[in-house]
C-alpha cells in the first residue's frame, strides 16, 4: 500500500470486506506501507470505479473514499480516521528499507498481537522468486514466512494479491504453497476475487476455530449487492 493510492479502486471492495469481518472478529491491518513513487497504476479512483449511481452496496463508504481520492495529498491515515472502525488495530509504520525487514515485521507482530484476523496489504501480494524479500522492491510483497508467523501466533490471515498474467493453474500455486508450509499446512483456504479494472484477489488462510463463523460472514456479505464486485473461490 502507498499513501498515493488511498481511495483508489481496490479500497472499496477491500474495506467493504474488512468492515464486514470486524463486526465479528478482532482485526489487525498491516498496510505494508511503502514510499510513494511516480507510477500511475493507481489512476483508477473510487469515483471512476463504480459508474452506476444505483449500485453501491455501501454508499457511505463510497462517499468517504471518493472524498479521500480527491485530496491532493492522499494518506493511508485518512482510511483509518475517516472510516468508523469498531474493532481494528493498524500497523502503519513505513516499510522503506527491505534490509530492515525483520525489525519491521517484529514491530508488526507486536502491534497486532492477539488479533483474531490479520490483513496484509502489500503493493503486489505474495513474494515471487524473481525478487528476494530483502532486496530492492522486496517490500512490495509479503512473504510466506510472515503469513506463517501470524498464523502460528493464532491469527487467521488475509493477504491481498494482485493477479499476474500467468495461467490460472500456475498462478494458484502461489496460494496452495501454504499447504506445503508446516505452520499453515492445516489451514482452511479460499479467496475472493475483485474483477473490476485490474484483477486482485484476497486470499484467506484460516484456522479451524475461525472458519465456520468467518465463512458465514463472507457468505452473508456476498448475499448482498457486494456480489457484483466479488466472487468466492475454493481450491
């Protein structure tokens, strides 16, 4: 996540999901906040995202994000302060230097300790082979081990992942790899896909004790107008 993207396309579905979850679970959000850059791939603002005025499953959220997206100096802190969160803790420390990843991750673990659900919001998603976690641009990804650490601590984890151009079967191997990791081998897993403009997925890595209620929350959420923007998949 970058400050310059606050209020953009992904935030409507992302925050819609998280707001539904926090009504039933304590929630921790790690923004994986990285420095702004000169890229323009965050050009789709919330106002452009939903064209039809009669289709807004959460008009209040839509209006808040629309106002944030208009700001000249957008900030993630506006997502924290302008939205009425009821049971959420944020880790907003800037993840600037990938070489200091261990220290940054330790701080996140401490800040979000005890939360039932933790959401990881990296720029791109799960780590890839071509970019080492502590190398340049490594901070744009969350690592399998970081997710496993949260899971081992007792939290279920949701990870943002931007859909790449690989064939579906190969792409999903990035998700199913958690079945090969000792800490997460027993996790229940599914993902929600948002398909408007650029495709992005929200991967759920869930403890057995959280799964029945969390699945019910998501199913009820998708049994509303939100189903226009999100689809659930198992694998």
